[in-house]
C-alpha cells in the first residue's frame, strides 16, 4: 500500500497520509517521500499551492497523524540502527521545509494530531481543525521532549500555555487549538470533503474559505496555568500545584509525577530557550537533545528507550525513571542535554537557513 498518496489537480499538489491502521504514524520512508515531493512541487511553476490530509480507517479524514513510529525508535535504538539518526535528521529538515515553504500550504488537521503530525502541520500557512481534532505533544509520557519544532511553536502560545502543554502532554480540541495559536480556523468535519474537492474545482472562488467559522475555545484554568507554569523550575511548579488543593491542580500534579522527571526539566528549558530562537536554531538544539535521549546513558538505560518499552512494547505502564523523583533532578543531570554532540560545521542540520 502506498503510504503517501500524491496527486496534482488544477494547480494544487494534494497529499494524503495513507497509513490508517497506524493512525498515519510517520515512517522514514514517508518522511523521505513527503520531502522529495514537496521539494519537487516547490520548483514546479505548475503547482500553485499544496494541501495535506490524513486517511482515516473509514475513509479520508478522521485522523491526521499520531506522530512518529515509536516502535521503530525502540527497535532501532536497541539494534544501534543508523536509520534512527536518519529519521530525525530528515524529519526535522522536512518540518523546516514546510515552515519556509514558498507556496500556500494547507493542513487539514482532523482527528488525532500528535508529535510528528504537529511537525508537518504547524508550518502550514492555513491550519484547519474540526470538532474531532485531538491535538497534543505527549512526548514526556515516553521519556522524550516535544520535538519537531515543539519548543518553538509551543513557546509562542499565549501566556504559559506552551509550558503547560509541553510538560503535561495534555490533549486539546480544535477550538482550543485556535485559541492557543496552533490552528487558524475551525470548521465542521462534515464540510471537509467539499472543502478538499473545492480546492481544485474551477470557478469555485469561495472554495478556499471554510464553510463555517466559529469563535475560539476557552482554555480551562487559564489563570492558574499562567500562574503555576511561569514558575522558574519544575520542582516549584509541582510543589505549588500540590499546595493548591483544587481538583484540577491535584490531577495536574499527579500527571506530572508520572512523567520522566529528567525529561520534564529538559522540556521546560527547551520551551523557554526556544522563545528567543529562530526555528532553525531551535531544531538544531532539538537534534542534539534527541541524540542524548537515546545515548545518555546508552542502550536500555536510556530514559526514552525505557519510556517506549513501558508504553508500547511491554505495555506495563510502569517506566523505571532515573531519577525517579522530580526533586532529585539536579542541573548537572539535565544541562548536559543542551551540549551539542557536534560542532557547528559538522551538525547534521547545519544547512537549515
């Protein structure tokens, strides 16, 4: 089965992620095909604009992408497979290409949109969501950090929503995504087929506009989010949440206690650094972080390998984090993650503008 369906109609390049049984989780081959196609279309004067969607299990739409293929990450890490490095080198280059694409790029973010799915949609010039959209950057659940430019685009959310979403991995809906600046317009999912077909219908002047616009969605507990997630370190955030006493704060603190303590500290630092960086600079930092995630310490002792094992391999949901407590993570443990394993001249993403 072709995992990327690419069509050209009436000046539009149309892309469909076509791995529905895996919720369109991105494989290395999919990343390579997307990048090659987009580069070719960028230089083709016959292509005026691009649109991307996901194939659901029951037909087009219904799911965008659940992220990267984390089972592959686990297997490749244990086997010291060089394709793991290739995956992140090429995925981040693809994400950067989309952010800087010189033609209109429309992302139809219906259904699940997580991780790598956010990477290939957040750079779109028009990000369409629906009432079925379920959006998240849940990487701290598996001993990772929000990558694919996550520090950069979450860091640009209003207030401290970025820190909140990055640390907790909390899922939001389409209306909330508009409020957070992670989507541009909300439409009814029922209108998606006609909107998609309307892109390439001659004479359909209004086809490029959604059939229905709605107001933004409220972010529950917004005042508390800004208050607690502006605190300087993860330990203080969790301590103050636990002191709050409200059900929301209690649940939020309990969720954070389940995440990798080490990667919570890395994640908070990334989001706050990224506010002052270009996307290319942030992606280069991410690439170094990802290297350390699979190599510090090496092999099965890695937080990330352990997190994926517990979540999707053994499915015991009992990761053995090291350290096990947020309070035991000191700067000498997380700061080395921000030391690049490469010089500026040898960095695999040195070519990003």
